[in-house]
């Protein structure tokens, strides 16, 4: 992402619009480029809301940087339209979305200027560390290649080949962002397994959805008819007003049952560093309201059916034990309602 922003010449004075519900890396790359991150609130799908994006566009806006949260593609048509109308670049953070599809096309092959994948160890496919950028522009690809290797001229790529030459020129201020060949070799094998691994993730998500559909105390993760979800994360939203415990206690209860959960993500505006350096133009109310409800359940291709059932049983048990019921008690003057914890 830093490479793509740098290749576009994004720098001081420029604004890049992104989501508050993302990993710190999304915002860090904007800051490292010297530009200003502008956070636009999320919609019901927990992805960047194009309506909020539009409201934040100024003459300084240069890039929209959507994140396909959890592996669910954003409303890209609307984002591309905004970019076209206002002459902006679109750089996708597809860290969660390798193998996902938007309207029949793989994420990475759409109309964005650059799409950035992460192959970090936890991702749907991995090279241990590293990532990939896709683009439809030869010019941008060339520029990113040069910047990813110290800014050395293209000829340097072939320095040691049969027709190579010792001669090269540094044509720009570059970085050392190349993927090591050894990691790329791992990636090629992972790529062959990707569809199978993603299919297993989808199977697990479908089983979770089926099991949790009957629980009013939780909200299932969003999905879209016209998309293929990569199910990098399975994020339940707790209906906290129906539960006598909060999210931290829920995660603790899961832990007691031997199940590790996580939270994706602590919204960007809540971190001390960003509180110091970012001025919020959009208060990101939705993001802040959703945050206390988010719980990521385990999901990974090697999870056995038994593991999945164990997670389901634990969620059901914790919800049943901590259900806040509308207890209806009769008294002489009629019926009185009060909140109560089942069994309390
Ligand atoms: C949404 C998002 N963007 C970017 C990254 C950063 O990727 P990497 O670890 O490959 O730098 C991550 C996670 O690692 C992420 O979750």
C-alpha cells in the first residue's frame, strides 16, 4: 500500500479517505507517505460507507482506500463512480480478501488503480511475510517495480541474466520492498491450495450461520448476494442489550472453554497515537458503536468439524447462561416487566 501510494506521488497536503475499522497498517502507510488519513464511517456491512466518503471529498482528496473487512468486498461500483466523478485513485486494501469476488470478478481484477494483498502468516494464503499489488496499468507496475528495489532502473532486473549488464541507474528514491524468492516459492504452492482453503472457510462460516441464526442475542456477519466472501474473519456482533455480560466477559468465557477469540479491530480513533495525530472530520459514530459488539470466532481451513461444533456449543452455552430475559411477573395491579438474567 505504501508502494502504491508512493508510486502515485501521494504526499504532504494530500488526503486519503479510508475506514476507521481496520488494522493500523492501513492508516500508517498514508502517514508514512506524508499524506493525511481521513476516516469515513462504516455502513451496516462494517465496510466503508460510500455516502460518508462522498461527504468528505475535498480538493485535497487524492485517493479512496477501501478495506474489504473480514473478506467481504466493499460497494466498489459506488466507490469507482465517486473516484471517476472526482478524479481520484482507488487503492484497495485487500489484506482479507484474497480469493474473494465482487460481481463475478476476483478482487484484484476490477477497476481500481491498485489492489494490495497481504500474505502475512494469519491470512487466507501466506508467504510468511509479504504481499502483492495488482494493477491494470503497465506504467504503474513499472514504477512500483523500480520503487520496490531501491529505485534502480528497470535494466537492473536483468543484471545477472544472459543478456544482463553490470550497468544500472538509480532513477528515483526507492525502498527495499521486494518479495524474497524463497517466500514467493511458498506463495506459489499456497496459491494452488487457495480455492480449497477458502472453500473450507466458507463451509465453516455457513455452519456457524446456520447454528447462530436461532440466537437473538447475536447478529450474523454481513454478506452480499453479488459477492463471494473470503471469510478471512467470522465476526459475530453481540446484541449486548440482550446479554448480562459484555464482550470482554464473553471472550473470557470462551477462553475458559479452551477457545481463543479476538477483536477486529479496535477502531483507529481509539488508539492513543492516532488520537494525537488525527483530526476526525467524521465522528465515526457507527464504528465506535459497533466496536464493543465485535467478536471474531476461530475460522481457519484446518479446523475440524469437531472444532467447529465445540465453538458453536460454547457460544450457545454462554448465551443461554447469560441471556437477559424480559421477565414478566404478575402482580395485583396487572403485569409488570423487568429485565432479569435467566436463572438469576
Ligand atoms: C486490513 C489489513 N490491512 C493491512 C494489513 C497489513 O498486512 P501486512 O501484515 O502484510 O503488512 C493487515 C494485517 O496484517 C490487515 O488486517
